[in-house]
């Protein structure tokens, strides 16, 4: 509570004394729930800051059963005056953090919440383009909330994954392709911004909706599997973008300790579970 109260005070200097600061606070992700009320009040009062929650989810199970956050992706989606992100790769953390800092200390600025993981992820899975224009396009998509990681011209199924679960999503996609199932993999970096884009397209907000046309085009719409290290509710709305059938994988209970593979299997978010869900939809 003291930490986020200080963040809020430091984040309000731009309007009170004409001196902007870039306050960034880091805490265990489940403690976001404990600190939410004072941080939310600080945002309401004009304090602009960045809150980083890490480690997050059941991915930290090898450290024990405690401190496993489940509800925080939804909190990030629903918190007013704040933009939430959950990047999967290091380059995304860089792009997102710099962008979030650029939104601090100015009129119409915003606070940000980054939900991070301590899991090691192979960075070459990101397939960041070398071409400068294509690389900038990827950056824009990351900041807008989602990008296509594994493209298919006419997919039989789409896997939408977030954060640490991208590794399992890519593994599952490879196995499905070997079975003859065409797969598209979408990496979601901010369900918060994608939901705002949906509202913008429906005319209930002034949010830009271009990312939906580029990442979720109607001509490539396919049954969808969503997966995240958090409550499945946070990504369930993605199926409504193109009104497709969907299976939502995630975590709805906590407290199990063990190696990552065993804990993922227990919660049904491992590669096997993604493959089974995709086959149920595609067949």
C-alpha cells in the first residue's frame, strides 16, 4: 500500500509542480490485488505510474505453491485509467516499457500495468523480422495488443496465447501441422487494448479498431483456442470478434507446487491440452 501510494504521489508531480517523473514499482503479481485500491485511487487523482507484477501465474510453481496469481489479467483489463500488458518476449518488454514511459507525466497520459513472468522462453520463437519496415509493423502490433506469430492462409483452427504460454502454443501448432491441421497462432500482448478495439468497432468508444482487421481478419476466421497463465475468462471474449466456436484454457485454481510441465498438465494448459482442444474444434 505504501509503495503504490508513493507511486501515485510521484506520478502526480507533472500537474502539481510542472515536473514529470517516471515512477515504476515492482512487486509480486498477486500483491496487485492487495495494492489495487490505493493505486486505483491514485490513478483517479491524476497520478500516472507503471506497476510491474512479477513473477505471475502458476508458472512460478517450482518455487512453491504460494504467490500464484490467477485473477490479475482480468484486473488489468478492467482497471480504468490504466493500460495492461503481458508480453511474451524480451523485445516486447522493451517496446512496451518505453511506450508506457512515454505516456507518463502529461495531460491525457495513462498509467500502465505489466504482468511479467520469470520463465525462460526461447527468444527465437518471436521471429522478429529483420526488415526495418516489417519490424516496425510488429512493434506497432505489439503495442496495439496482438500480432500474428504463426500465419496460415486458411486456418482450420486459431490458437490465441498470452505471455509464458506462447511456448506451449507454438509446440502445439507444430504438432497439429504435422497432423494435417492448418493452424494460426496469435500472440496477445494486451487483452485490455483488444477489448477496447472491439468496443471501438462497435461504436461504444472512440478506441481505434485497426488491429482487429489486421490480426483477426474475418477472411481468416477459424475456431479458436485461447490459453493463458491466468483465469480463462480474460481471453474468452476473443471468440466474439468473428463469432467463432472457442475453447478457453487457463487456470481457475492455485496452490499446486511442482515442475512447470506437471503443473501445466494439472491445469490443462500444457501443449497436449492445447492440441486436444484444437482437434475438438477442427474435426
